[in-house]
C-alpha cells in the first residue's frame, strides 16, 4: 500500500491510501501530522483542514503494523480575510449577499476568503479567478428561498465585435436561459472551494422542488463552472440543490475530492455531479446520495455539439460511495459530442436504481461516440439493474415518443445516429439485484462494438421485485433476468457467475460474435 497526496490548498490537504478494497480501507487507521495525532479514519481517502499557508508538513498513517508517510507543502496565499470584515452577519437571517460579493471582488489575486462558524444567507454569488473560499467547520452558505433573488441569465450573448456568441449557461445539453446558480463562475481559472463546512441550496424550503415544472426556465445549480480551468472543490458538504448540484460545463482540470453531496431520494433532478463537455475531471473519495443520477457524464445535445464540439474525456472516478440515485455512474443521455477515456474504479453502489448506466438514443448525432470506458473493482448491493447500456433512452425530448425513436427496425445511418464503442466491466460484485443482471440494448443499424464482462458476479434478492430495467418506450418489467445483450457486435463473458436468475443466465440476441469462457450459474 502507498499513501499519496491528491491535493493541497493553502489550508487543506487530501490524501489517498492505495488499498485494493473499494472506498473503505483494509482497516481502521490513525493519522499523525508533524508527529501529533490528527484523526482516525477507515476510508481510502481522508483530509486535513485548518492548516497554515505555505508551510511544509509530514503526515504519517498507521494501520496495525503498516505505516506510511508523505511530505507536502500547502499553497502560498497573498492574504486571508474573514467574510465578517465585509459586513457578513452569519446569523442565517441577514442577507449576506452584498458582503460576500464585495469580498470576492475586492480581495487581491491569491486571497482566501474565510467563513467562520455561522449560517450565511445569500442570493447567487459570482466567483472570479485566483481566489479560495474556505468554509470552516460549522459554517454554512445558505441559499435564499426567494426565486426572485435568482437572476435569469441568457444562454448566450452576441459578441459585438463579430466573433462567436459567448456561452453563459446551459441545462440538459442546450444553451438556454437559466437562473443564476448559487455559486457561479464563468470564464475563470484557479478557483478553490475548501473546508469541512456546508453549501446548502435550501431548496426544500422553496418552490424549486415543488413547482419546477412551471418555471419559465432552467433551475439554478448549486455550483456551476462555465468555461473554467483549474477548479478544485475539497471537503465540503453540498446539499439540497435546486437541481443539479455540481455542474462543470466546458471546463478543464476539475477536481472534486472528499466531498459529500446530499439530497432526499424524492427530490427532482438533484444529480450530484454532472461534468458536461469537460476535459480532465477527477471525482475521488466522494459520498453521494441524491434524488437522481449520482454522477452523469455529459457532452450536450446535437445542436450544441454542432456549434461547439467538445467531447467529455479523460475522467477518473475512484473510491466513491453512491447511494439511492437513479444511476450511480451514468453516461448521458446528452452525449452528442462523445465521451472518451473514462475509468471508474474502487467504488461502492448501494440501493441505486441502476449501477453503471449508459443512455443514448437516435438523434444524439454522429459525434455521440462513447468508447474507451472501463469499470472495475466495484461492489454493488440492492441495485435494481447493475449494468445498463440503453440506446433507446426516451426521456427529456419533445420527440421521445416519435416513430423515429421507437422504431425497432433498422433505420438508415445518418448524421443523427450515435455510436457506442468498447465497454469493459471487470472485477465487480453485485448482490441483491432485482430486475436483470444486465440490460444492454443497442440499435439494429448501429450495434454496440464490444462489451466485456470479466470476473463479474451477480446474485438476485430472493424476493426480488419486478422493475423496468431501462427507460425506453414500450419497456416491460423484468425480474431476475440474467445477462441480457441485444445488438452487440462482440460479447466476451469470462469468469462470470450469475446466481438466482429465472431462465437463461445469459441472453445474447442479434450479437455477431459471442465468447463465453467460464460463464456459470452460482
């Protein structure tokens, strides 16, 4: 085992223990900072807060007879200021928006804005480059419940100099007007949000969840990063967002580390982390429990892709715990610019509707090429359908029930046809499934290139309930169905066990090349 530094801000640091076990370490351990006891923990990722800027430290971890240490230095800052010096009250009643926004605007580059213990009621605030927000233990940024306090921003504005339109915002893969997010950064770089405090959207006390179908435009996100670079979010708890919680959009080098995201299971569209058309996103050590997808990798709908083609690529999701979402890790459905090079490893999924979920459909476009996707060393428990690849996704579009989307006959391949490449599922254990071990359903005119199951085990709950395994037109409820694959060019199933299935443990329909090597019933 090794201990490595993932990130150091001016006042915090995040570390990862290289255990083989998903999310949880091989055992409990103690952490010492410069020889002094700091904390006790049992997960593969841990954090230290309240450090001094520009200082060298030594951290040592002890787990039984095992010991590891690492040296690191915190980032230097130009200054640090208490938000109350700008007039913030932190009493949960006073509107602190102007004080917070003034501090962000007037502090120098490289500054840290410190939020001590208290509740800071605020309308949306805009971040700028080269600043750190630090939320101390007991500090919470509390979103206003007044919808009128959230300005409606245009999706794009015209460049009067004759250049391309300037993107301001989007939602569900379309440039469109939207309410400003609670924390909103646009065309900025070198941003850090750190600490053990809370950013609370407070949506449960507003009409953002109850009247969302009657809104004039897209609801605010909790944190929205538009065309940003070098963004780090470390340690905070984010809860009760009006809609998606984290939405990096056309951004690069984004790290979300040791963060907790919370929203009730019944809350609408409260995805935890949705990077869209981003490059280099690291989501490590996070705990996610929300009302929709825990993580959804996106790259826009077809019109946005035609205007600004930028695939989602080079993402890593590791050592995360995901609970109660519609999907644990989802790709899509807005993937018109494609998704490339995604690795998901050492994660635990508990009671999510689906585990590893890819969703697309006709109309996403010829650039909706998803490939180079690897999922490994994952444990799932009480997931309705552990593996879903669905090229018939029928949600969120006006033509969702059209003949074009529904037709099960091969249609001509044109510039609207998506493409799915290679997917590898390796070293994965799934217990207490309900609907199906897998539900993989390609298009007849554009079959999925290759799906590999290697060292996978799936068992069903004894009294499993029937569910629709994937969201598509004319879907039929299933219960204890084995590995189902349809319209896949090459299927490789190696060293895989399916226990408790009703009927065949593997159904491969319209698959050109099927390799079964030690596929067995448990």
